[in-house]
C-alpha cells in the first residue's frame, strides 16, 4: 500500500478513488490533484512509480489542508 498524508491508500483501486481515502479529498479534488501531478486518474495505485508518489505527496502537502490539520480546524 502507498502511504500518503499518513494514510495507507488501497493498491487495487484507481488513484483518483484511492486519494478519496484521505480526509479532506473528495472526487473532484482527487482528479484535480492527478491533473496537477500529470497522472492519468485511471492509473491503479500499485502501478505508480516512486517519483509519481513523491509528486502526489508534494502537491497534497503544499496545496491542500488534509487529515490532522483539517480535523483540528473542523473541530
């Protein structure tokens, strides 16, 4: 499993679906992140290279508030 933003995302699903397992990322935002990372949203998570995974992590960390920081703000 790939680990992004502290969450293990499923390997057998499309990356656009897998990203929605991260709190704060929905369907629209997942496709937007894939577009920014130059990834096909239909790509399976297991088929991502290390470089593509690092690109996704960088984009999510830089541009989006997710998981712990978002949960803190919401509460």
